[in-house]
């Protein structure tokens, strides 16, 4: 099993920045692929970004490419999502995920709310 705990959400003005963190615990063999997903009110959960645990490969949704950066710090067992140039359309609950590349794996965090005001 893998346990995931997100933090770092909040309210930010359009154009601002925010960094999300996801602390990972449990089996290391199940966290090879990690990712972030988000779900806005009334919409389906969507892919945001994915990374290998070692950090040597990343992939982004077109909607966030160039604005968001996914990274890992294996010494801290933590994955990050640095978000910049935020838009109101980025408002959503952001979820940490383990086990899938460019698609959801079986392990989810509880989510953290990000609200971007215009």
C-alpha cells in the first residue's frame, strides 16, 4: 500500500503562484510513477502532470504546460507541484496519485483545494 497526504492549497489571485506538496509513505515499488490530477466543480477529474519517482521523466497536460512544474525530493519522500501564472480555470481540488503514468494509479490522497480569484 501507498499513503499520500497533500498540502499547500489555498486562495490566490490570478497570475499568482502556489506550491502543492504530497508526502508519500508505504511501499516504494508502488510509487515508481506519480502524478497530480484535479477536479473542478461539476467536471470530471482530469490529468495535470506525471513524473517518475526518480524525477528523470515528466509529462504535462497541455493546459498547464509551461506554467506548472512537477518534481520529487526522494530524501523527503515528497512530490511537488509548483504552479505559476494561475488562472481562474485552475480552480479545483488537486489530488496526488501513485501508480500510473499519464493515467490514474490506484492510490489517491485526500485532495487539497486551490481557488484562483479573478
